[in-house]
C-alpha cells in the first residue's frame, strides 16, 4: 500500500482543482497547471481535499497512486506558494545578469552565454554571483536549474562553476611535485 497516496491533498483558499476525465487542472494565484492522470488512478475532490485512489490492486496502479498524489500536491503548492531554487557561481570573473527574456552569464569561455528564460519562470540576480529561479511548476524550475548548472559544472580542483546553493563539491588534490 502507498503511504503517500493514502493521505489527501489539502486544497488551500484561492486554489481550485478541476477534474475532467483523466485531466486535472489546478488554478491559483501564481498561475494554472494541467496534468494528465495515469489510467490506473482517479482523483476525487470533496470537503476542501483531493483524494487520489487506485482503480485496481495491480502493481502499476499502486506505483502510480503515490506518484500521482505527489504530482497533484506539487501542483497545488506551486499555484499557491510557488517554488524557488537558488544557485551560486564561483570563479574569478564568473558572473550573471538577468533581464526579461535572457540570463547572460560569463563563465570563463571566450564568449558570453545567453540562456533563454522559458515561459512561467522568473530569474533574478541579486548579486552577480547569485541566481534565483522561481516559478509555479516544480518540474520546470528544477529542469531550468539543471540546464544552467550544466553550462559549467563545478570542477573538483578549484571548485569553479555553477552550483546549487549549499551544494558540497568534493575537492581533489592537485599535482604533486
């Protein structure tokens, strides 16, 4: 039995959950998100809570039960509070600046990197070495953060690169004489 799936998802004030067949739409202050349920589960909304139930007792139905409940919970949290990921840049001369449509970064290459900001994502740079990514879709926020990190991953000798805030990079010893 799924322990995650058994618990209902609380729907806060100002958020509406609409279920039409396999499609679930969640609308709130930070936007609207849509999700297609797996055929093995159903969603029932009553008394300010959303219940995710498996259709059968098959193994796949039990797997999708907890997954669908967590995705629905993330959507509800996203449209009410939103999600934020912070990143830091380390390295001499490494910096970032954001405008409406692009994140411009100098990461030690011969050219400046321009990353196009996708719709539904907001990127701010409080300092030239700090990037804050926020949005209502948890999956998209994480994907954008991973793409930005992949432009210059932290290297193990000096630790230069783009990393998540608080990420530990294990340092290696340099050459011996």
